[in-house]
C-alpha cells in the first residue's frame, strides 16, 4: 500500500489545489461579500489553514476507521446505529460516528446508500494509511499558530475509542489537566482559525450599535475573554468606548471567569466592567439579569449549546431594551449535514450533544445553518434577523466558510 507521501499526484492533488485558494482580486465576489469586515481578518493564509484542517480531519477519520475497528464491519452495508450495536458503542457516540462516516465518504473509501429513512455505508476501496505527521508539517508551514488547533484535534481524536466504549467521558478527558491548556491555546486570539469568529461577531455588533448614544452590554459565556477583548478593541477603534455605561461579562466556569477578569481589568482599568456567572439554561432574571436592561446581548460560540435554544433566545430578547440587539458569533454550517473539522473537538462533549432538537431549527445537535438560525431568531420574536456575512452566497463561492454572526433586534418594549 502506498503511503500518503507516495500518492502526491493522486491523493494530494485536491489538497494542494485547495491550498492555492486565493482571496481578493482572484475572486471579487468573495471580497464583495466580506467588505463590511476588516480586510486583515480574511487572508490567504487563513483560507489555506482552513483547507488544511478540513483535510486533516478527513485523515483523522481514516485513522479512526482502523482504531475503532470500523473497517471490519463495513464489508456489508451498515448504518451508524447498526455499527454502534455490533461494536458495543455507547448510543451517545452515534453523532461522532455519523461524522466519521461522512468524512470517510469524502475520502472515497466508503460508499453510501439512502432509502429515505436510513443511511447505510460499505467499504468501497482499501483505505490508505493516514500521514498526519506530513499534514501537520504542512499546516505549521502555512502558519505556526495552527499548532493550537492541530494539537486539540489530535488530543480529542485520541479519546474517541475510550469514549465510544464508555470507558471515558469526553467532558472528563477534554477538560482534564491535559485538556485545559489545549483549550486555552485554542480559544485564543493568536489562533487564527478560531480568532476569526471573534472578529466577525465583534464587527457585526459594532456596526449595529454605532448610532446608539449609550451602550450597556451583556456578554454570555465569555470564557477566558478572547471575544471580549476583540469587541472592546473594535469599540475603541470606532470611538464607542466613551458611550459604554456598563459591560457585564458572564462565564459559569470560575477558573475561566477569573482569567478573564485578571486580563481585562488590567487592560481596561477605567471601563465599567463587571463579572458574573450565568447559566443560559436557567431563568436569567433569577440570576440577576433584569428585563430591558441592555443594548447588546453578545456571545461567541455559546448559544448552539443551549439545551433549549428557544428558551435561551427568548431570555436574551427579554434582557434587551427596545431597539437592542442580540449578536452571536457562531461556527455556521454552510449546508445541512455538511461535516466540519471543528466537530472533532466538540461532538464527544455532553454539553454539545445533550440538547433538545427541533425539526425546523435544530434537527441535530451541534452547529446550525444560516437558515436554521434565522428561523430560530424569528420564532423567538426577533425582527430583522440577519446573518453576516451572507453565508448562503459565500458557500456557492467557497463551501468551507464556517464563520458568521447572527443578529436580531428587539423592536418591542421588553416586559
């Protein structure tokens, strides 16, 4: 069997072509879609990094094909549920298994048949041996800062066999002593493939608040403060900081909240910053969030883990003053059921998968499409539900664009 390095002409051609993706003048349609955002956010290096991560996650799926003994069972047609039963996997691992199978389809090693009710899979070609070391070197050559994402992808994938069989909890493993430093490196503005989420959300929020004379901000799930940091930076650049009357930064994790407070209190000693804990799945008023209090409710990569999405969106709207905005930066799925590389890290976490589904707005746990987010905002009573940039147009130009800000305005007086 040829190694990946020996298959450059056949197997690596799509990868190498993808890494040549150009921005700006090479495709003016994309530049037009992104004109409302700072140009430096969307660099050729960022697109190359995303393409590398996408291919890396396919190679991880090939690696897991062997480590989970899936290949031995795919000589005949099997659904994800059947594979879980035959291999004695935990039922909650089904989502991760479906993702692996979807990525394997892209490798050409398996095939699928769909009878409308069940998708079944079978081996099509002999899988090649993944060369993750080679791809890691490519990723670090594109940008050394990609190490943060690659490290977390590797660490998460290493837990899959134990999580599948119930020997280990994904939450316990990924948020244990070895995992926490990896998350801190990942959720960091020095990590370009993550920081883009913070920039897009902040730019959308700043645009929608530019005409308000006073600003009262509530941030949900701020983590260690990378999104807060970028939002305050843009407020400063756009001369909005003098209008800031209060900024309540909430984070339920005590360690993350203290990290956030130490960093930002030192950086902005004269700003009216406050820190608190907030569980978005419990009534917000009972946690000190008054109705009609804020001009902006803001969150980055948080709202998709709400157990009851409409409940949390309604609570966010209740916290807004008339004319206030909810702006959430999210990893947005371009098309229904499209697998995405960030899911490697999240889909074995209970907080990611243990949510209430809804056929219209959240048919499956995890990331939502732009259409699903707009429907969810509309059902929660927001007007002018918008997704920025225009994901539906962008996906026709570049199908691996995963970043968006969903914005909704509260035009009714909060009660």
